[in-house]
C-alpha cells in the first residue's frame, strides 16, 4: 500500500515538472530551422551552455553569441547546469549550420543520453537580454 502512494507521489511530481512553463518568452523555432549561410558556428567555439527547459538548451560561443538549440523529446528533462554536454561533428567538418550537423548528448554520472537536435537559431541581443539571469549561458 505504501508503495502505491509513493508511486503516485512520484508520478504527480514528474507531471508537475513536465508541466512547468518554459522561462523563454519567445516561441520555439520551426522544426528543422537552421542557421543562414555565414552564421554557422564551429563546435569548438561553444564556450558555455544552460538548460532552459526540458527541450531547450542555450549555448554561448567564444564570439559572445547565444544560440537556442531545441531538442526532440525531453532529453534535457533531468539535466542540470553542471552536466557536461557532448557535441560531435560529422567527419570532416566542425561547422554547425543545421540540426543534423549537431550530434549532442548529455553526460550524467558517466552515462550519455543522446539528444536529437530539432532546430538551432541565433538569438538576438534583445532576446538574450530578456532571459532570466539563471538560464543565461
């Protein structure tokens, strides 16, 4: 009987976490959105990241530009800011222009959770300024 209550409590807590609204004020980019020619980024230029919500990671580059990367599914649901991100580039290229160019995973306790990148867009200075400080990369 106690197990049933514990299970119900965990399910309720998980539902509350999933229902928590995103702190981002702008709608998610269209599925498949990528960067225009000339705005691509090099994977080695990624300097920091933050998890905005269960489907969105914000990354900052050495050039002090911020990008919004959305994932399919909820691979970021359990991620915390100290979890390392793993990015791999396709063989022969380090340029990220389209979602397919970014092979990403989150490392938690030595285990990798792969993420399927759905879109990547550069954020404007105004969008970055509007971010809550706790999720700025």
